[in-house]
C-alpha cells in the first residue's frame, strides 16, 4: 500500500463505511473535492516535476516516529447563503453529544438537540432540522480531515468516506514509518503524504490547454490537515442549558432586516450571540456563582404569512404593477406596502393574528422543550413590529376583564359586575339567555349598537335601557367635557363645531356619540369612527383607524422593548394628543423606546406624556463603560465655547459701563478683600471729599484707573469661579432622582437614545438607513436589555476592566 520515494504506487480504494450517507459519487463528495462523478482517471505525476515527492525533502523529520493516535473528530454543519457553501463547527459540548449518539447501540434514529435546543440533529440521517421556525434541513458531517486551496479563505471538511481512507493510509504510514507516499483515488484526486506535517492533494483540471506542459500547471494543489486542532477555525462556546428569560422579537416591514438582506432568523442569531458575549464579560462573576445562565431570543416572522399563497395579495398587486423599473417596484411591493397593509381592515387582522398566534405557538413549544423554565417573558418589536406589539398589548385583557392603570374617577371602565347582575339591576334578566347564546359579555355588549340588539330580537324599550346603561358606564360626566379618556389612558380632544343656530356640538349625532365612541374606548388604539378633522360629511365623522379583533397572548410580558419605533407618529396621526400619565399596559408594566439619533423612522414617546417639561432622552451608555470619545470632545467644545462667549461678553459689557459713566463700585464685579485696594480707595475718596472738594476729582480719577487695572482679575474671580460653581451644582443635580414619566414604564424614563459612531457623525444623512437597521448588531442595545432583565432578578452587572 505504500511506495518508496522513487516509485509510483497506488493505494487501493478503502472499504466504504455503510453507517454514513456520504459516498464518493454523492453531491457532498462532489462539493468537497471539486470533481464530477465522471472524473475517474488518475493523473500521472512526473517525478521531476515540482509537485513530486523530491520537492519537499528539505522538511526536517523526527528521528523517532511518534506512535499513532486516533484522530479526534468534530462535527460540522453546512450553511448556504447567496450560492456560497460554508461548513461551521458545532460547539464542543454539542459535538461531544453527537459523537456519543453516533457510538450508541440504538438501532433506530437518534435525535440530539443542539444550539441551545433550537435545532435537532438526526444523527444517522446526518441532517439538522430547525425547531422553532421554517427552514430546510442542512447537512451534518463528522469531520476529521480538511483541505484548503490557494484561493480558499477557510478549511473545508472532506466527506466521511474520503476522510476514513486518508486516516487508514496515515495510520499505515505512521506505523511503518514510510512517508513520501502517493495515494491515487478513483475520483481522480492524488494525495501525497510527505511527512506528518506536510500533506498535499492534487486535483486534475478537466480541460488542459496546449501550452500547459508541466504537471504543476495541470494540477491544483491543496493543503491537507488532519484534525480540527490543526486548522484555524473558531469553535463557538457552548450555551448554558438553563434559560433565565425568554424574549420574542418581531420584525418590521419587508422580509429583510438589515442592509445585507438577511432574514429575521439570522439577525436574531447575531443579537443572541452578542448577548452571550456580554453575559460572559459583564456578568462573569454572576455566571460563576450560578446566578446568571442565558437569555433566549426567538424570532417572530409574520411577513411570509401575509405574502403567502393563502392571502393571494402578491398576485393581486403584481397584476396592477407597471413593468418599468421592475426591481424598485418589486422592492416597494415586498417591503413598503406592509405599512398600507397594516392600515387595511382585511390585512391588519391577518398581521395581528399571525403575530399573536406565532408568539403563542413559540411560547408553547418552548415550554415543552424546557419544562423547568420558570422565568419571565419579554417582547421586542422593530419598526412596524413595535407598532403591532403596541396595539396588541394595549388591547390585552386582564383576568377580571377590566382595564388597569387608570383611577376609577377618571376612567371609562366597565363595572366589575357580571352580565347577569347588570341585567338583573336593569330588570332585563329574561334576555340573559339570548345574550349568552351569542357569547356576549359586558365588554362585547358595550360594542353593540341599536341595530345589533335589534337583530337579537330585543324590543326597543330594553334596547334603550341597555344602551343608556352602557353610555353612563362608559361616559361619566368628566369624560364628556372636551376630552375623551380612551382607556387605558389614551386621550384625544373632541372637535367642537358650531351649528346653524350657533349651538356648539362635537360634530356627531347623539347615536354616533353613543356607540361609535364606545367602540374607540373599548380598544384604545382601535378608533373605527374617530374625528380626524378631515373627511367631514353630513352624516357625521369620517373613519379613522380600522376596527379589528385583537387576540390575547398566553402570557403576561414583563417588558416591551421598541427598536426604531414609529409608535409616537402613528398615535399622533390617529388623533391622539397625549397619553394619560396614569396609563399602563393591562398586562405589561415596563416599556422602553430605544432609537438611534439618526433613525428616520423613530419617534419619541415621552413628549406625549409629559408635555410641559422638555426632557432630553436618556443616553444609553457604551458597553465598554464610557462615553464615545467624539461625543465627549463635542460636549467639551460646546461647554468651552459657551463659557468663552459668556465671559467675553461679560468682560466687554463691564468695560463699556466703566468708560461710559463715572466710576462706581456697582459698575465692576466685586473683588474679594485682601486681593485689591478698591474698597480702601473708595473709603479714602469719600473721606477726602469731606475734607476738601478740590481733591475730589483727583481721587475719583485715581480710583477709576485703579478699578480699570484690577477688573481683569476681578472678572476671572467672578465669572470663572461662577462657572465652576454652576458646573458643580449641575453635577449635583445630575445625581438627583430621575423625573417621573407616567406609569407606562413604572415611573421611569421611556426614551433611550444610542450613541452614534464617530464615522456616522460626519454625515447623518449618509447613515440614515443604516441607523434604522443597526439594532440587531448593537451591543449597547443588547446590554440595555440584559440590564433591565437581570436588574429585576436582583443581579447587577460588573463593568469589565479595560
């Protein structure tokens, strides 16, 4: 099986391994070797060519051969992106689990959960399947031998059959200490074992040109390495099995989430990797003590359901799309139209139902795979996804069916009475069975109008009683004086108009005011009929936001994080002037609005709650524990210019006053005693004025010029010392407790702004689009989420030493 340096030998084909699916003629083998199944002719190598064995005799060899040791395998999985194929390693923990499963004696298929139990590997099938989202199966390989060409950037693994043949030849060469062995394989590859550290593969070229004469020009050399420890590959760290917190992340418009046109799955994977890295650096001691494990992030995809075959919307849009600028129109149809779909009564319901059902499905599946999980759950929305979650959380119901967070004297809440108690109080208990047959409760009954109750067969008298009761419960007197308090706290003033008789009215008929406003109140962001100030008709009010049925989530979110969110803009467009400071989500008690300063889609929330105070947003600290250098320099220059401006203007003003009038003590800044002779000269001047009037003018003149010579020093003491005192006062004020901003985030601040990068500060327009898509890879954003999550668990982060 071996040949001497002067001979040309051939290694017989190794017996195939029937336990593995890879074959020499399989697509995987074709991909690994670069050959087609028809390349079965072995090339003939010239001994004198540079590629022959004599070219590598300069390598030093050990006098005593090392004993043979079996190669340690490592498991990889295949990843395809943009027609490029790459093999990525599993973590060492997952690789060891796969190796143990392969060596098990189970006859059936063995399934191993990997990557934080987000994927399942069918070991005998050599396939990896996604658990939480739709994704095609990817190939898995047990790797021992690797190759890399001159133009390759990373080592690629051989197929398992090919690796086994190489390992057998290597074992013989080490055992017999016979090197410079050439191995010819039926697929056309030639591998030369020069020594344990130098192994080369030569791959034949299918078409040879006439001017290619030497064998080195007719072959493509590859470097061959044995074992994963001998190649440059980054093996990821394993994830802790226990999960402390679960986060669902909802994407915005379009199927792509960043400038590289990656899906929500890939972007969430990057965000998850950033969080694991930050946990290892900022919660290192807590991890060692077992207080911190990891946070699981799961993507929520609703775009595919909206643009799938079930709705048929893409076909309908395509029929009316113009043929010109096709790529731009395709981008518009696939991305920007999602904004219009969300304002459509048909597709808005589809989007909301998809988001809620997908979150509930993922939550149920996660609980099944992690039965020991006892942590809380949070939600994250990016761009339009944040608006979807805002509307969804606003319309969640508590167990009692009533809204929380609004004082009883200021809200338009339903009574805590049941439907039976309400009908009994009204003397209409005979209609209880009729209403229960339609699954109506108090909240749904308040949504009914006169025609709805008439269809149920309820006479006119009882209908009026029910409608009057609903009006009184939903519209107390303090809710009808200019402002409707939309539960749970959204407010919008009624537009008051004058009729022909000069009487003031709200522009609606009593019937519309009785029912249509009630529908808006039941669903805080659900204004089916709402006075937007436009589209006025003789019949009353034009339609605003569509009315849909909001599904309920299977859990109570702990925190809602909004990335680059247009919530504030949409609420304003819907006619909301302000948010009641007492308002809070029915089932979620924390809300953070996170945005980049150059994000063109992001809007603030706090000015809608606290309009009388101009609050600057909270600056998100850098994950390395400092403010970015260019921002510090910018702030320093700003303070310096302001101080210089104030001091120069003050100095000029003082000098002008001194020259423009008789000198007086009030004209100049006070000078401390002991540092100047101004006060003494003033007293001497007054004494001399009492003695002789002739010397008064001389003394005043001397006193004037003394002040002129002393005022620069006095200005320094007055202005610059004042600036220092003001700076110390500002620093003390910065340490005071933060201002309360309503109950939407438990009294804490809501708007948080990221620090722009130095290159972004040169041209904010150039990086506007990137700023809207930067959150998925922002370590500062990930750290803010981790701090909020673990602060509620009583675990503080530690800033690593730089």
